[in-house]
C-alpha cells in the first residue's frame, strides 16, 4: 500500500511516484474485468467523511488519464470503516490515508 495523501488532504500527491502508471500498465497487461479503487481516511477532522471518496476519485481520475476506461473502474470510499490500522477517535494515523487498487 502506498500513501499518496498528506494529512487531511484530498489532492493526490503524485510527485515522485509512478503508482498510477504502474497500475495502468498492469491493467493493460492482464485485462481485468474491473479495477476496484477503495480507500480510507484518518479519524480526525470534520472532513473525514468526504476524504476517502475524494481520494479514491482522485486516484480513479489518474488511472483514467492513463488510459483505463472509466466504465471499468469501481470506486469505494470507506471513510473510517475498514481502516488499515484500527485507532480511536481523533487519531491522525498516516497509514489510514490510503487508496488500494485491486482487480478481478
């Protein structure tokens, strides 16, 4: 899992990372039916319910810009459910700022 977001950020940080390009290449090589783009958010801040949908949308947009058909992307913003690291409320856990890309 690669962290592509800073604290409470909704904007994809792509400087120095080739993750979307690698995922697009994997898609073209394997031709899966669907790529699932799912992510979570830290449990702090009033914007936490909108963070994960915004983050997965940013990653889906980056994949689409690299040639992945939008109709083959499934996006799922999990918010604070299904966290990478279980925390209490109001916790700034960097590992919960994630988006996972999988396919089937």
